């Protein structure tokens, strides 16, 4: 053994009574987890939400069109509809517009999800991109629902809106977006945490800490998404319609709605309560997988960071 590595213990003595001085051991310091770092947390949240958006974009597209279908029109129960249900809608879109149509608005969705999940004022910062996403997804070459904006891409849409209506145009319908996020985000996070604790205890072995496995995250996400959709769908319908409506070029006002409360009042008056729940089944088909993929991916990324860094 070399001299540099050998360190014998030499007790220290008090000079007054010649008694050994007690050695104080210092416990190892607990270093903060890297996954708790704000930047790392931002990246994890953004990656998880974008991954979920890429899988559920086609469902979001169908939901958008179903929410605009029959806008402000009193219809009889047997009135023919272009989009009847999710399987029929997907089949029709692929048949008439091609498979690539299912990915309309995806790039805008990526930017919106990154802003929404990584920035405190994400609903405001991401609003122009959700606006573009909604308009691109509502566009159809064979059966129009709502106003058709005919954008060719995210950048072209943003530049066109800015050149014709300025900054205000990019933030059209932001009141509906803020209300939607104000209702949806707390409902999602609170319900997910609640169900995670419930399923964590249910799946845990006797005497063990709460389960934190995939099945807990999956069940918690599925239960939370059902809770979220019921509360958020009315505001999602209003948000979609405010974003998509045409503006009068002279007065610069919406052709259909003067604002958030006008949209709520007119929808209730012409379509009833059912109007606020248009597309709710498809909304759940989108929100369920999206919530599951987001939270499961986030938990997995977080555990990977903690394990390897």
C-alpha cells in the first residue's frame, strides 16, 4: 500500500484534560436530482407532450372538424352529417384527402405544446400556433366545416395573418384559449396526482411504498383524462370556434361572434347544451391517449435522467 493512500486514524486530545476529543461524523449531503432542474424539467415536459401530440394529431383533427360541424345551426336529429363518428371520419379523410391530411397542423401543435408545457404563460405564448393548428385542421378539400382559411403551412399562415391583421390577428380568440387552459390544466394535474396516489396505494405490495410503475401511470392518466374532458369540452368548442371564425375586413370584427361570452350565448341559444359537447367522444379518444402518453413518457424520461445522471 503506498504512502499516499494510507491514512492512519490519529486520535486528537484535549489540551486541558488530556482526554480524546469526540470525532463528529458528517452525513453525506443529499444532492438535488437533475430531473428537478427547471431546464431539464422543461425539456422532459416538451418532449413528452410533443411525442403525445404526434400520436394523437389525427384524432385532434377529427375533433376540430366535428366541433365546427353544424356551427350555429339548429339541426334535426336525423340531419345528415359529413363526420358521423371517429372511424368513419378517419376513413373519409384518408379516402378524400390522403393519409398526409391526418398530420395537418402537427408542426404548429409541436410549438404550442412546447410553449404550453414549458412556459408559465404558455397559453398566451402558444396561442398563435394553436390558432394556426385549428385553422389548418379545419380545412378540407371536399367538405368544408366552418370557415376555410387555405393555409399551406405554419410559417405561411403566421406571415399571412400578421401581414393582414397584425399582432392582434395572431392572438385572435386568446380569451377562449386562456379559459380553456385555466380549466383544463388544473383539472388534468390535480386529477392525475389524485388518481396516481389512489392507484399507487392500490397496486402497492403490503408494507411497501406506493407503486410507481407503468400500470399506475397508465390507470391514473386514463382516469384523469375522462375527468378533464367532461370539464373542458365546452370551453374547447368555444375556443375552436373563436379561432376559426372569419373576420370582417372593414370592421375587423368576427363575422359570427363578438367575443368569448357572445360565442357561449349564441352556441347555447342555437344548439343547446349539446352544442358544447360536440365531438366529446373523439375528444376523449384524443385526450385519453394524449394524457397517457404525456405522463407516462414524462415519468419515464424523469426516471432515466435520475438513473443515468
